[in-house]
C-alpha cells in the first residue's frame, strides 16, 4: 500500500554547490525524490540565474525558478577560509556533494574529493564540468550552446541545406543533469551495500556525444558523416512533418504495416504495392519522390482532421503544439505536470511537476525555489549546532 508521506530518498542529504542549469536540474530532481537539498550560494548575488530575466516572479527570474524547487538556500562565501570551513563541516553530514566549478577550483579551496572523502568516506562527490577531469580540453569552461556546437548536435539540427541550429532548450545541460542524477542514484545504491562513497566525473561534452545515439552509430557503421534532414528521419520514411490545409502534422510511420494503413487512409493503396516504397529501405532510397506525393494529399485537409483520422487507424500522428497549448492540454493536467505552490512572497507559483510517477513513494514538489539565503540560519542551527553568537560573527565577517 502506498505511503504518501514517504519518498524514495527520504533521509538522504545533498550538498549542492552547483549553479546555472546542469547541476541545479540534477539536484532539483533529487529533491523531487525526497532528498534534502542544501543549495550553497554566494552572499549578495547567489546563483547566476537569479539575474537571468525577464520574465520575473516577485523578483526571481523564471529561469532560476525552473530548476531550484525542493531546496534550501544557504549563503557561504567560498572566497573565505571560514566559508570553506562551513562546507567541510556540512560535508560531514551529507551523503552527496554536487559541484560544477572549473576543474581544479575545488581542490584549490581544499574542498576536492580527496580532501572531503578523508572527512566522510561515504561521501558521493559528483563534479559536473564542460569537458571532464581529463583530456586536452579539461581546463575549458563549459557552456551549453558551445557544447551543442562542438558536440555534433547542431550539425544535425536545422533544415536540409540550411545553417546549423541549436535545440530550443539547453539540452546539453539537461541531459548532463539527467546523467548525473542517474550516476548519483547508482552510487547511493553502491554505498548502501558497501559503505563506500566515490567520485563521479560527468562532462557536458561526453553527455552530448552519448546521446547522438543512432546517428553516431550510423556514422560508425557507414563512415559517412550524417547530414541535416530538418524534421525528417535519416533512417525511417515517412517520419517527418507535413504542411496541411491548416497547420502542420507530425507523422511517424515506423514499419511497413503502418505504411500500408497510411496509404489506405490517404486513398493511395497503390503506393504500398509500388516496389519503390514497399519496404522502409526502399522508402528511404526514394524519399523525395514519395514525400512529394504524400504532401499533395495532406494539403487537402487540416492537421486536426488528419490527426483524428490517422490515430484512429493506428498510425502515429500528432499536431505541432506550442508551449502554451501543451501546458494547457488535458493530458498534461491529468498527469499533474503543472503544479501550483505558494512562493515565499505569498503568491501562488506554477511550476512543472515531476515526470516519474511512483506507486509507493511519489515524487513531489514540496517547497518552492528558495529566496537567496532563506535557510542559512536554519541549516547552521540544526545541522551544525551553531548558536546566535556564532551566526552573528559569520555575518559580521561577511562569510554568510
């Protein structure tokens, strides 16, 4: 029976020294799963993304709000020895540390894995960087846009014959955050069995290259550099967008049986019998001829009419939906992918909800993204057992 008061990572504490997106996205998901996440921020400014607006919500940027729910904000000036000392003390009480400083920065501060694992051998230490801890580019900073350009995805994205294009969201950061999350969960399982922590090295470029997936494999097998197909698929036809009498249609025909049904629905049964199009390999080879014929038919009705007809026939098809439309979609509402929670300002704040659904230990949005330093005193009192005089002295010294 489900216990709605319990979450998968209850009792796990995360020390989050990351900023911007890849690291904060990872730790936000850990928070969704029930972990206590302590977000360390520079006094005065905090996470860079707090200033990345407009739009704003009661002084906080929408960008910052997108990846910092379910966290506590603690300010600590890592440029001071006292600030670094707070991190060492906190690391004694944490299961996981996540950071995304340039390679060598944490070691320079005496906060690298080698130093902290002596204090806490169970500590799982995840370092997220642009290019990893090793290799000729290790010292470079990492930026999503640059990684998309350098990592191959922009060469594949955009119209055929057009210029390279980035993905519309910071996908290199997002996927890197997911890889870091996956690695941390595996390391927690290992620690549960052995009592041992470990160092996890996650690079944006590695993550970017890894999700080239089938496209990279096409090159490794054929030796031919992949090219841009716009919204079409390099290996499956027809698998792309089509203009209709009103709007665009996304069509994904994944096998020969679906293609036969498509031809029937379009009133072109002879295409399924044509030797050029009978198999997917033939359709890929004769892509341009086939697509031109299909496009003429799709212009005769609206996208909505085609979607209704094709999906009823078991043919994968969908409308091209904008962000406003999808966030208002009844399916998204049913899946609780938009949730509302009270912000520290007292105003209701809408956030995206957790994607995975658990039967026994549900992921939850329990707290809004925190104000800068909102939980500093709370954490110092409860976690480090500091008194009023000690906290006052830290403030006087501009450590917190």
